[in-house]
């Protein structure tokens, strides 16, 4: 299938993805305008986890360049397939929880990690990014977004507000390996999205005051991107609304 896509063969899937992207961008633009913001302030991160490399190639052909993955080694395999098909470097952000033992592989391909939620993970990513630089797998620092937990649920990951400063300082202590880019939120189950985003906006305001360079806010998905944009999100992570229901795969 990648060979067919590489030859530019139009298919129904390409049309479907194009329509999904257009609808997502229309929603983003409308939400930004409603919030008095410039739509260009909000990045669309297309979440391609569980979907094949052929879909990523189609999306690249449609002009998309910002992608999110959350499973390793699925993501590493997809990087190789897409790069081979397109003969160009393909990068993505890691948006899922990262096990420390997989920090090495993630640091070889990820542009940013959105889901950083502990100082041990920060240390693991710092060492992994340094080794990746030394081995020539990356020529830049690994971006870090600290995942915020509004409810303290350990099963969903994230740092409570009181622990953000210590984690941020740990990132800044590794300036050659990591950059502190900002914060990330997955709204808690059972909490109204608008209320979750309002709380996130308050936390972010205090965080940016202390760390003025950490301006990114990764918040909002297919179901709540409007609320996220209204409260300052700079990156929405959209998968289902573009690619459809996730396939059931063994990866």
C-alpha cells in the first residue's frame, strides 16, 4: 500500500483523510476566532497511533507535517517505513506515557515528549537524548512538556501543580539535552472539559510567570478542542476526528 501511495495513486482513504483534516482545521479556526485568537497560534497535531504508515504518507501528501505517536516500538517502526517511502526524515511527538526503559528508543525519534510526569523520567530522557546526540540519531535537544494532573490520579499520569516547579527545574538542569517547552493536559474523566481547561489555564499562567520560555500548552483532543483553544491551548491532539475509529491491532 505504501508503494501505491508513493506513486501518488489517489484512493478513497486519501479523500477521507483530506476531509477529516479540513473539518479539524475548520473547527480550530472557528474556535480560535471565537476566542479572539489567530488560528495560526494553534498547531494541529495529527495523532496517528494504531494507524499504518501508509496513512501517515497520505497525510504528508496532504500537507501535514505535525504528528503524534504514543506506542513504542510501533512508532519506531513507523518512522522507518515512512522515511523509506518518502526518502525524507519523518518526525513525530511522543504523546503517550513513557516507560523509563524505553527512553532510549523514544529519544532517537521524538521531537518532543508531551507526557513527562516524574523526575526519574526526566533523568532517563536526559541521558537518552545525550546518547542519541552522540550517536548521531539527533542533532537537537529533546523537547519536554510536563503533563499536568488535575485530580492526582496515578493511573492517568501527570504531575500535580505543587510538583511542577521541581520537575521544571530538573529539565532546566540538562540544558544540552532537553528543553522546557511547556505543559500538557489530558482532561480528567468525569470533569467538564470547560472546567478542566479553566483550571489548566490558571495553572499555566503561574507556570509561565516563573518559566517565561515555556509557552506551549498541549491540550484538547477530538472531543474538547474548542474548550482547550478558548483557554489558551497552542496544540490540539486530534486522531479520531481525522483518521476514524482506531483499528484493533496487535502491535
